[in-house]
């Protein structure tokens, strides 16, 4: 909608140039007072009869460029390959993108496959028409469309062959399991179920591989145990091995004895392993189950998605039913996952019976890890917002609080208020936001998206697959208006709903990170930093001069597309008055001032004539609600956050104040330094002058006068340390040396433990006198447990020379004099 | 999520390993043997790094020092003479999750195992190789080894060895794909521990030449270095072996050496007058063979067969 954002709407088939009415807004001709009263009365109470409602061909001015629908930029139909790929991410591309990429792959040069490239748009149209039925096989549809194109073109000879070959290449490249999904009411839920089933299938394959590997490991444990068990042992020598038939394995077996020195596993462990193996083998022999289950209300149309079961339940029992199905499937898998845990612990030798036996008995889905949760068959609860908003809310809230990774798909009609009001004619006041409710549950992944934005929707689906947590998908349906097909076509209509803030897009991903900014994403909306997207409209004034109007695209503009809401618009007469105010400006006015204004939006008829359309107060209130909700989302998403703006301003003010204060301090200090230097200089000069005058000779007086004349007034060189300072700095070293010289001999024996090489020499002499510390290095233990002679002998033997005997601790020990002399070199 | 998960309940409680958890049988080396110090240093590193004993393997060949695995309460492989390195490579190739320590002597590695030495260094698989160099065959009672100095009398050279000794560090530096070469000594536990720890932290084959005293057959061989540290040259660098400054003070000769400079490492490894100690060479970016040989680990027999069949199918003639 705006130049600075992506432009989901298509522009083609230039419609008539819009022309402003002769009463341009700058014209100050006042309106008649009675007319104003009448308009105010209608604005406040639009139920009064009037014939001035805009004609059916009047559209919001901002959408004038899209008056003639063109689906060429619409991503639908989508080409999905539910059976392809093993990454867990559903291969899904807009058909047009796929066609272009494939043709460029086999015909990269400009002249290659020229006829096919020239008629690619027509081929797309043919496929698009054929794909209106959802779930059509892509290859078959492409084949039929290609044949139709060949018939239409009626080429002969080399041209026909070239086109046929190109079509055949496309046909060959088309995935055999490819499905085409057009933009329809049920497309998003189909996409969701296909994506979930695809991911679950990939997880099931990985799970089966894990089970197979684990079963192999456990089988090996049992085989090794068998080889230690008399009667079960197999010699296992390969007669075709190194010694061939000449090697008598059985004789060797008898010679060695079947179980000499071998310890077999305890019987209870063996039994546990066999039980686990039985469960794993059962899983391997049974076909993997990853079939999705869709729970929907009986009056919702059946989806009939291949590989997905459908269960019916009332709106108030929908979530309970989904929980029941999930719990049943989880219980089936709990046995397998529990067995895998036991098997893994056994395989790595970490199984502790007294710890794990009891816990595994109560193994349930809450103990599943993320990979296990995602391997469960997906369960989707599908309901419309209108039905869920009533009695279905409490069960939905309970589902989200339960933590079960169940996906709830809620389809929303953007112009309708899901609160039970008459949505066909009532724009609603304060709307009930189911997506916002999901965010308030904090641990639920919320994917508020639109059918017309499959890439955004699938990104949300991908995020919802990451954490093994509940997911809420709130998706604006590819709406048809309440009064029938949208005048602009579904793609434009759906994107207009997003742009008008009727249904903002956002993702809330609790796995996104530690901060809210990482978890909440609003960027996919047009003009995410503005209140409304703005469209620049080129038009002519009444005199025929070109003008450009900046038109915010508001919720009221979107409601003009809804046939049922046209009663909330009235064509203003062709006069200008200060009371006529653009709706976005009225929303920004204080209430008492806004009450005096008549809010309008611009509409354009099919002939290009522009009209100001008065908006009713109920619709104005709905616009205010939409804008306020959008502001809430913006602040949550970090856009234009008032607290942030205020904090930044506060920091900026503080920094500027601090900076100014520092500058002031520096200026004062500089002034003081200059003054002090000046005084020192004068004082020094006076002292030297006095000295010279009193003691100097005429020669020195002359020399001094010359040097003073050449010297700078202030000297700033760093001062050298004075001899006194230098001696002070040296003094500590000298003191240390003196201290070292005077150090007395240690009185007690000690060991430089960090130098000990753990050679056991001292320990072998006396293991109580010498002991090892925590680093297995020797230290003195019980000094009374040994003699001074042992200390001296250990010091002499120690290869690291780290034992210091000290002074004798027992004066009565014999030969002390001799021992002290021997100990001296080791002190 | 939602504080509901009880995965923790199935975790094995973390165990803190003490030095005793790594102490195997009582070491039967001679008293005063330098091997004791190396054993303690390795046990301390295992404890400090909290290596699970069941995830640690000591591999050795034949010789005094090769009794090392018996004294470690971990998995061990007391292999054939000269074959410590190929066994260790085999262990690492199939069990990359294990920490591998190799104990080998100057006879085991530099003589009968020299061929394996060359290629193990070239494979650069992730392990610590400790060369216990006591300059003699001790276990077989004093025969000349490749590192026995010229003139030293042994049972095989009663009038003294007549050819120059091999220098293990400088030799290793010449091997292709060498990534870590250090030299230390058993009598300075601080330097020994720091060097082995640095070696453990290196991903690749860390070759540590340990000058090791043999009090029985080569007593006094290293006295000149042990009692006069001025004969040693301590290598210092921010990327080298870091030791306590108080311990470093005992080495009067020190030189700054960037371990990435292999040219200077060569020169220092056979310094004319001094014996350089510390990290001679380190290049953490050399190719590690582990990355290539571990493909397919964990595959079941069925998967292996399928892979083999797919490979064969590429050569099928239709």
C-alpha cells in the first residue's frame, strides 16, 4: 500500500483518472446550517433513512488503482508437494514462481523455449482456472492446461515441436505428488494440515531410525550376555575366516571354558532389556502412524484432505475433543518413548533401577521431549471465530493452558466482529481479538495471518512446530464479503484487510528468545511504523490540473468494500466546510473537538469521479478501536513505543547536560591553570631577577636577558623524578633483599608440594609422616609419627628436592648433631 | 515449557570424580621413577576436566612407561611393542566420544614403532601422545634406544653408543600435518601438568616429549638439567604453555616463541647449548582425520548394507 513497504496489491489495467469534485477542500464556501445539522444527525444515528449512500461501484480512493482485478501477481494457486523432501518443511511455492524457475532451469538463454516463455502468462491462466477446485493434482492439471494451450495456439512444424518439448519438460519436472491450492476459504487450514503431516512424517522416519539403532544396540548387549552364558554361547568363529576349516573353534571353546571370568548381567536387567526390545520391535513391525486429525464442528464443510481424518464436535466441545484425541495418541506413544528411554539408559550403562523403575511407570506426554512431541500425529481443532467467541472460549483457554501441542485453527472474517453481533451490518465497537487472547497465554505460539499471505502463514506454522507447545492460528479468510464476491477479487480484498488494520499480521513465538522483542514480530504488515498505510493518489482537480493526494488507508476504507456496511457511509454534498474533516485527523482530535467534526473518506466511482463519504459514528468508533489495537501491537512490537521514546529523550537530555557541565569544568580549569602559570612565571622571573641583580656580573646579566627573551613563558614538560623520589622507589627492593638475607631457617619441616613428582620415595619411608594431598603431591602429615632422621633421609632421596626437614622436633632423638648437619643443604 | 516437563527426572545425577576415581593398581615403577609424576599429572587433568573414567582410554605399547594403563582406573589397552599409536587411532576412529591418552617410550615409539609414529602424526587424530624418554630400554635391562646419547655405555653398546641420538621433538616437527609438539620434564610437576593440559585441550594429535628420569639405568642422565635450570630454555608466549610466574622464575633463560612459527620451532627443538621446554609448535587448523573416518558411525547393519548396495548399484550394468 505504501512505497516503503511490500506491495501485496496488484496494479494493472489502468482505470480512469480520478477527478476531484469542483468543491476542492481549499474552497472555503460554508455549508448550509440546516444541512450540517442533518449530516450531524445522520453521523450520530445512521439508521435514519437516506438515499445518499454511495453507489455500488464506489470504492475507496486508495484502491482505485486495483479497480480492474488482475491475479497475475497473486501467489495462488500454490504448488505443494506433501510427499517430497525429508527436512520436515513442506515444499510449497507459488505456481508462477515454480513455472518460471523450472523454465529458466532448462532454458536459461533468452532464445530458448521462446514460444513457451512468450505464452507463459496464458499457461498460468489456464492452470489457475483449472485449479479452482482445491487439491487438484498439479501434474495432471499442467498436462491438461498444456494441451489446451497447444490447441489454442494451433502451431505447426518446428514451433509446435518446440512448444511440446517445453511442456513435456515442465510435465516431467512437476512433482508427482504435487497439489494445487487456490485462494479459497479453506486453503489455509489445508495448508496447515499438510504442513503438520509432512513434519510429523519426517519425525516418524527419524524416530524409526532411532528405534532401529537402539534395538540393534540392545540386541548386541543381549548377544554379548548370551556369549557369557553356558548353554547359550555360540562359538561364533567363521570357518571361512583366517584359518579356514583347519581351525577347530569348538575345541578352543572347550579348552577355554565357556564362561571363565565372565560376569553375566543380572536377570532383572536381562528381563528389562527383552521387554524394551519387544516394544521397539513392535514399533518397527507396525506401520508408522502420522495421520493428522482435524476436529471441526458439524456445520463446517468437510475438508477431505488426503491422509487426514476428520472428527466432528460442537463448538463448545471442540477443544475437549481435540485434547481427548491427543491424550489417546500420546498414551500409545508413551509406551514406546518410555521403552526408548530405558533402552538408551541401559545402552549407556546409566540405568539406576531404584531411580528409574518408579518414574518410568508414570511416563506420560509431559515427559516427552520436543522431538517426541513433534512425532505424534498432529491434532488440529478447526472453528470459525464467530462460533469460538462464545461458549468455545473457556475450553480454548484451557487447551492453551494445558501445554498440549494441539493446533487450533480459527478462521476470521476481517470485517466482522466475532462477538455475536450482526456482523453483516455492524462494524463492531471494541472487537474481541482471539490472537491477542492467545498471546496473553504467553506459552502458546500465535500465528495471526491471512489467506492471501501464504509465506507469512507458513512461517508461523514453522515456528509453531519448533517448541512442542500449543499453537493458535488466527487466519483471515480469503474473504468474500458478506454481500457476495468482493468487487476487487479475493487477493486484493484480503490484503486490504491487513492494510486497514482490520486484521493485522503478527507472530508470537515463545521460543523466539528471552526478550519480548524477539518473540513478537509485526514486520509483515504494510507500514508497520505508521498508524495507517498511506497511498499517493494522482488525480485531476476540477480545473483539470494534476494533483497528488496522500490518502491514509483506514478501517473505514476497508469497510466500504463490504456491501453490508455501506449504510455507514453517506455521500457528502458538493460543498466544502471546515466541519468536513478526513477521518484519520478526526481520530487524532480530542473527543470534544472530534464530536464537532464530520469525518469523511474519499471514494471513487467507476467513472473516476471522487466523492467525500461521511462516515457514521459507529464506524468511526470501530476505526478508533482498530487504530488503538494497532497501537497496542506496535508498542508490543517495539514500534513507536512511547516509553522508549521518552527514555531516549531523557538519556539524550542527561548526556547533553553532562557534556555541558564537563565543558564548563574544563573551561574553568583551563582558565585557572593559565592564571597559575602566569603567576608562577612572574614569581620565577622576579626571583631570578633578584638573584641576578644581587649576585650577577654584567656578562651573566646579558646572557640571562637574551635567554629570557627567547624562552616561552610557560613550560609544560613532565618533571623528571627527583633523586629523593628515585631512592624512595628503590627502597622496597633493597628492603626485600635485606629481608631475604636475614630470613631465619624454618623451624618446622615442610614440603614444596607443588614440586612433588609423586614418586612414592617419602611415602614408602613413612606413610604417616608423609601423606599425599588432594593433587597426589606429598605434604607433611603427622610430624610426631616420624623421626628427624626420616625427614633428613627423605630429603636426601627426594628426586625433586622439595622436602625441607626444618629443625628437630624431638630434642631427645639420637645423633641430632650429625643429622642437623646433613639436613642443612635441604633447608 | 510450562514447567511441565519432567525430563530431568530421567537424567543421571552428575557425579564428581575425585583423584581416586582414576587411580588403578598400585604403580610398580621404581621409586624415584619419573613416570610417577606423569601418572599423577594425567590423573589430575582427568579430575580437573571431570572426564568420565568410562569415557577415557589409555593406550600403550611395551616398556616401563607402557604399564601406564594398568595404573589408571579407566579403559586401557596394553598393546604390542611399537603399536600403541595404531591401536589408539583405531579406538578414536570408532569411538570418537572417548578421550584417548597414549603412553609410549623412546624405544617403543622411536624404534620399532617409528613407522606408526610418522603416520599417526600425519593422521592428526584427537589424542594426547606422551613420549616417556628415559634414553634407554629399561624393562629389558639397559639396551640402547634411539635416544641414548653417544658414548653412553649400555648392554648392547658396552663401549658406548657410537651414533648420534635421535631428537624426538625435532623429528616430529618434520612430519606432515603435525599440529602440536611440546617438550617438558617429569621433575617439574607444574610445567608438566600445564603442558599436558594444553595438549589435552588441543583437537588433534598432541605430541609431548617428556624428559623422564630413570633412577636405575640412567641415573644422573638429566641431573645437569634438573639441578641447573640455566641449561634449560623456557619458551614463553601468550599462546604457549602458561605456568605460575613464581615457578617460571627458577628458569633464568627464557625466550618468547610464537608456537605458530614452525621455522623457529625447528631451530629451538635442537638448540645447540640449551634444551628448550614448552610449546614448540601448535596449529589448531590442521586437518583432523577423525572428521573423515567417523562417517557412518552409528549406522545399523541394515543401513550399512543399504549404503553398500547403493554404492554397488552405481556400477551396475543394465
